[in-house]
């Protein structure tokens, strides 16, 4: 009987390839995960650091400390990062060589509450804690403010954040016990009484018109308060 050495060679080659694949795959899965690679997207102002994110990953219930690649649950790791109140969105990836990467988008604060508690209000109206790594330059919020009721503070803070004139000048948002709002400016010591947030844009436009005229007349420093609570007029109180 003639032996077909061609078939034998192909069979041996297939066995060797299968063995090498199984060996490489097993070795790759058993590889211990090293320190994750962290990339921040969006803002350059880091409220979290790479070490902060690494610790969040390592300290979660199925963390990375001595874990092997085949038992890492990426969804669990993403959930651990997204549960952090400074994180807006997080995605975790695993490369074929066992390198773990995380992309982090941080929350963006637009106001800083400074009452009996201190924290930020982010650009979606949510609570955001202060950071030891970076302090955002945003208006302070004073007065009667509750963490569970930030809707009015968020509304006025968002208007300030989106308006270049207000963003340049407003340094304080005050809410009294009746939830009436007033503002203070960076360069001038008068208060701007907005009252309720009804017809807010019209009130802001009225103030801009007053400000432009007061600067032109050089009377801007003679006022102690500017009242915008009425739709069609600006009532000023002199010092």
C-alpha cells in the first residue's frame, strides 16, 4: 500500500497550527492585566487623574488586581466608572494583547454651590462633587440651596454659561428662601434682582440695555441695586 506523504504533511501541519493557536490563546487569556491605559476626552481640566481612574477599576468588586484576561467583565468596569459622580461617560476596551484602556468624559461644572455644603452643578443640572485636583472657575451659588432641588439654580447657571456677556461678568448667583434669584458682577458691587425666572431672557436683555447706557453715561458705579423684576422697566437704587 502506497503512503500518501502529502496528506500526512498537511495533517501534521494542521495539528501544529491548532496546537500553536490553542497555546497562544490560553497564554493570552491567562495573562495578568497590567495597569490600565486611561485617556480623557473633551476638556483638558482634569477633575480626575489617571491614578484616580486606575484605583476605581482596581477597587471595584471584580477589579483588576491579579485578575486574568478571561475573567474581566468590561461592562462591570464601565459601570464602576460611570457610577462616579465626576464621570459623564466612560468606555472600557480590551486589546488582543491584554492591554486594558479606558476613555473618560468628565462632567462639566457651570456653577459651584457654596452654602453649608460645597459642590458643583454640572451642565446637565446634576450634582458633581468638588475635586482635589482642579477647581473650576464658575459662578458661586449662595443662599438657600438644596442638593435635591437644583432646577432654578441650573436654569440661571445655564443661561449665564451660554451667554458670553454674563459669563464674563457674573460671579455670584444668590437664591433666597422664597427662591428669588439675584446676581452679582465681577467689577461692580450692586446686586441684580431677577426675582422669578419668568421671562428670563427679556430681563437679561433689559439689563444689557441698562448696562450699556450706564457705562456710556459713566453712572454704573452710583447704584446699589438693579431691579429687573418688572417686564418693561429697570428700577435702580442709588447708593
